[in-house]
């Protein structure tokens, strides 16, 4: 069986679980099928594991409280194999299984491949963490629980120029990921608009492991800050090699660093900053409750990955929409999602704008100090 057709039904079943066409009415006793599309194999598998565990926990919570409209929720987990093609095939498979909604995917390039499939099937999808603005623009069936790359790219440019007082920057982009390309674009435009000088926009392949050529140029330019909006592995290896080669600068990243960049960069991260969606000790009551729930269920797992609260919020947004729609018809669920106002999630209050993005989400800044990421400050996206 191909990776994208490998799926698991993690929750209790009720009835036969027959595949449904989008918009069809469920038969009596059949479960509510909710798709979860994420990486279980390939480069993204480890970073998506907290999302998988949280989705399972959230569905258990829903079923323990009576399910949705009196039916249990069945989580249909489909592997996207860490590729856009895999994500597209995963979406097609989820549709064939009769899901009435989809949570995922977690990377922007994967979501962009899924959007046309789910738009045609008229099934709503909620991505927990895909931040590329283009993800929600092409389909009224696509929503996100996170802020966008436009918000965090410009916020990091403002932080570099105003707070760090940096006038000279370099931007290094993973050219194989839409996420990185979009973030780089907004950082560059924001930094220049403020009066900063972007000395160089370098590029590398996401699969790269040797950054000698890039680092040679970086060493000559001697920028005050270097923005590396990549994923944990590529960003971490680049930073580790840079520091070990004697480059001294402040490295900046975005929310994907939350998924384990320190595993690759180690102590070379000291003094680096990245934007994030959330921090574990936020005083939000829903966050405190989620933290206690997660630590009770997964005793040996750290409550330190943004995918935990974002995935939880995505699942609960779906459940809330079903209840408000009082229907399991995907089109009615989509309409209820669009009307979401003041939903209280683990990451804060969520109200969707006309493009199905959360309005006014604060951006958390984290700093790597004494071997760990620590909360630094929160800033407005409009700062």
C-alpha cells in the first residue's frame, strides 16, 4: 500500500462507516468521519507527531462528551508522505472515505496541493499551521487556525529594525518550500520599507546538508541579522555550520523553528529569535486546561510544540461549527465555520475574516537562552 493510502481509524466506530459523497446524509448510527492529513513518513514525520497525538486526544474528548449530534467521531488519518503530491493523493483518499471535514495539512506546500481537491469535493479543511496567505485565498472551503506569513514576516522585519536596531540584513531562503519563499518576501519588503538594507537574498535546496558556499558569502557581508525562514532541519544545519565557521550574527526564524530546530542547531542557536503562534505558559484558561489534559495523557511528552494547541483548536473549531450548523452536511459546516466569532481556543480568541484567517492574532517572540527557548515578548501583527 502506498504511503498516502495508509490510514488508521483511531476512535470507536459506530455502524458500518460507508464512504459518503460530499453533502450526503449519514445513515443512522454511522460515525462522523473527520480526516486528518499529515506526515507519518518522510522528512516531516517527527515534526507532525504532536499534531497526530493532539488530534487523537481532541476526538477522544469530543466522543467522551457525547460526540457530535449524538454520533461518535472517527478520525481517518492519512499520510501525506511529506510531499505535495502525497498530500494531493491523501486528500483524494480522504474524500473517497466519506469524510465531512479535514484537519491538515501542516505545511503550506502540502495544503496548496490539497485545496483544489477539497474545493471540488466541497469539503471544508482547517489547517492548523500552514501560514502561506495563498492557502486560503483560492477556496471558500479552506480555513486556518494560525496567523499568516505576511503577519509574521513583517513582524520579524519590524523586530529586527526597531528592537534589535539592525540596519543590515541577509535573508536565506529554502527555495523548495512556499512557506520559506513567502516569509522571505514579506521580511524583505518590510525591512526595506522601514529603512533597512537587505545586503543579499541567498537561496538553498531544502534537502541541502552542506552550506559552505552560502556561508562564504555570508562571512564577507557581515550582516547584523540573518533571517532564515526554513524548517527545523535545514535551518538548524545551516546555523550550526555558520557558527562553527566563525560567523557571529543574530539569527532570526519563523514559527516552523518551533518544531525542533534546536535538535539540529544545538548551542549555535544561543541569542537567536523566532516568531511563534503561542507559548506553553500563556495564561489563557483554555491553554491551561489543554496543558493539564495533554500532560496527563502523554506523561513523557513535553507540552512545547505549537502543533499541540493549533491542532486542538482546529479540531474544536470543526466540532463547534457542526454543533452550530446542527448538521453533518459539509456545505453547512463550511458556512458555520465562516461565521465563527469569538471562539475561545487554546491559542486565544478566533474570529475568521473574509479570507478565513484569524483576525488580529498576536505574534509571540521566543529567544534561545542558556540552551532553551524562552518567552521574550508578544507583538501586534500591525506593529
